[in-house]
């Protein structure tokens, strides 16, 4: 058996996620990036993506090109993403290895059952979902999930994947596994070759899920405290989320009555890239993250960031691609004032650093090579 092949065929790697659509948020983008990078890398590996379908899947499936995607209709509450028939599709596909992206949903049970029935390698990427801020919320639901299927899934995993050293510590604490069962590999991001350093408008963008952990209320309060968009500056909030969270955000913006803040709603595809290319900064004062795709995508578009330490990307601060926002209103207001005051030359230096960090640390080629090596090692039983 050579070249990552089994019985003369390429090694078939299943990438399992709760939803194969934009509704999967950053996890979906991470799965898409991995599938594309593995296909481009070659090396005798063939990625196949599995998950639940929803109304956006037919459109979003096109982003995978020729990469195999196998979906079944999702049913019931979106928080669980029940997809009857998903396990059968996993077993029928005769994959050599399964990599689960995201936890706390029905896909975890399918992953565990697949591993038990096949005896083949099973990898879990929690994507920040074992962060203490996350595990402290909805405690009774997560207790039921642990007892019902998560502990079983964690037991069956041959390897856990952490995006950062901090996440590796969270995984060890929550699952009881040791360091030998945890691999630290960052997310991928492809360079946005259409992005140009300047000119950029006086636009600061938040892009991502509308959720309490993203800390948008203090961001809005900080924007107003910093002058409410002085001299033509604007704050654009682009995102999606549960109806209650979106309604709360709209209520906050109505109360603020600040014309320099725009809520754009969901933005995808080329419209999203255009927004990133136009922005002078992307802001994310988050309370909890794994390794946020919004930050990596901003850097790939040569857009520097204002972000909290919870984004787990200290390289951005070290290399000059990011400014620390903190999470409290006063700290966020202070970094906004700093951003407003930067000269064009200072901003261009940050922009160049952002592009360099994305290309050197998170390129698809560099990260895919790590995964090819890991998958081959697991398949060989090493």
C-alpha cells in the first residue's frame, strides 16, 4: 500500500458536518476550504462531504465544484440537525476515514456509530465548541448530549483536532484525553487576489453570526462612545442568526438611532468578498472563538482587524495585522478611536501584514500538507 492508496484506489476521506450550507456558518466554510485544499493537494486523497441539507444546500453545493457531496434532508430543531439516513449514507460510501467537524449535534452520533461499525479511523474537530464559555451555556442540553452521544463519540475518536493550543487545553479538560490524541492544525484561507490595499472607504465591518458570544451590544455602545462614526466613518454589521438574536440586535440599533451604523443582514459569496475588500477594518470583539474564519478571510483580503484575544490569533497582534479590541465597551471604543486616527501609511503597513500572515500561516497548501500527513498516518495505524 503506497501513496496513500488502498487496494489500488485513492484514500477516501469523509468530511462530516451538521449542515452542508451557509447556515453552518464558519464550520461550513472550514469544511469547504478543507475539501478544496485536499482536492488541489492530490496525494492520493479524495474528500467527500456529508451532512444535512436545507433550503440553501442546492445553491451552496455549487461551491464544491466536482468534489463529492452527499446530503440527506434535515428534520426537527436546527439546534440538533437531525438527518435520518445520514448514517446509512456514510456506511454506503465506503470511506476509509471520517473527520467530523463540529459537535453537540446529530452528526456526532452518526460519527460514533460509523466508527464502531467500521473500526476505521475517526477524527473530531470541535471548532471551539468545547470553549468554557460555550459549555457553560445551555448546561442541561449539553449534559443530555454528553450522556446521549457525545461521550460515546469522544471515546471512539482516534484523534481530536484543535485549531489552537488554547483549544487543545479545552479539549483535554472536557474529554479527558491526553496530548498524544490531539493535533493542532489551523484553519485554511485562500488569498483574495482581487483585493487591493487601497483606496479603502472609512468602513469598519462585522461579519459573522448574530449571537451573544460575538459581543455586538458592547461594539454598538463603543461605536457611539467613540463618536458615532466621525468624519464619514461607518459601521456595517453583516450576519445571520436565530430570530431572537437578530430581533434583539435590531432593537438595539433602533434604540441607538445612529445613521452611521448599518445592519446588512446575511451576506454571502461575491457580495461578502466585496464587503471585505472595501472594508478598512474587520472587527470581532468576541467573547469566545475557535479560530474565526472571518478574521482569516479579512487578512486574505488585505484587511486588518480589530479583535479580542478570544479570537485565539496572537500572531495577528505580533505581526501587526490586528489591534486588540478587548471585550468591554471602553476598550472597544479606545481601539476604534485608534483605528480612526491611523495615517494612510500606518494603515497600509497593517494591510500588508494582514496579507502576509494569511499567506504564510494559513495558506491552503501549507495546511493541506499537514492533513495529508495526518490522514496517512491514521490510515496506516501509526
